[in-house]
């Protein structure tokens, strides 16, 4: 669990966020969303307008619980004045779960993405009749080997627990 900060290099305006994911995973989600979403978010609009290369990104704090994570986010949003002079649009500290409506929208979005890829001939997965789920092609497996090795190294001394209904990665004791 960590607090991260995006900073516009020229103006020093910031965006403060929190995540329970691996740091780089959350960073990449912001980048992807800024390019591919049709919804408009203040920070993602800034990434589109100025370009990703105009921003720096860093992890500024780590937390051991969701309460601590929420408190740290609130603190850093105030510290960097990122609502009035930045890209945050609301006070932080409200780590939340998705509503049923949001979950339904995300599900529909994923279904539409798979349909679109299938029409374009770049279907990512092949669905089997087996209840075990997806079957990966040999080519896909080969592409994933370096990523899997990197993940194994990153997670070597880590474990996860369920905290407030969410998976949280922690150092092994």
C-alpha cells in the first residue's frame, strides 16, 4: 500500500493518489486510462493535454493499513495543495469499493472490449468448454515468460492478506 505523486515538471502542480496494487501497476493504469477512456477525468485530461513525458512519478509514502493509507493521502493532498494548485478534484482518504453500478459498467466495458478485439481479429483469449477458464496459446505463453519471471523476483519476499475485504501485499515476516 502506497501513496504516489505525479508532478507536472514545468508548473510543479501535483496529483496525489493511493493504491493497494503494486506501484508500477497503478501508474500504468493511469497511463492507459488517459489514452483509452471516453470518460473525462481532470488528471487524465492533464496527461493528454501536456503529454506523459511532462510529468514525473514517484512513490512518496508506504502504509501498513487502509486507515493509515487514507490518512496519508489526506495529509499529502493538503501538503502539496493539490486541489487548489494541482490535479486532485476532491479530498483523499476515502479508499472505497466499487458500487454495483460501477461493477456493472466495468463488466460491460470488458465484454465490449473483447467483442471489439474479436472483430478486429486480435482476440486475446480462446474460451474453452472446460470450466477451468481460458486457454493460452503457445505464443502467448512465450510472451508472458519474462513477465512471470520478473513478478516472481518482485514478489519473492512478499505475501498478501485480506484487509477490509481487499488483497494487500506485505513483506513476509
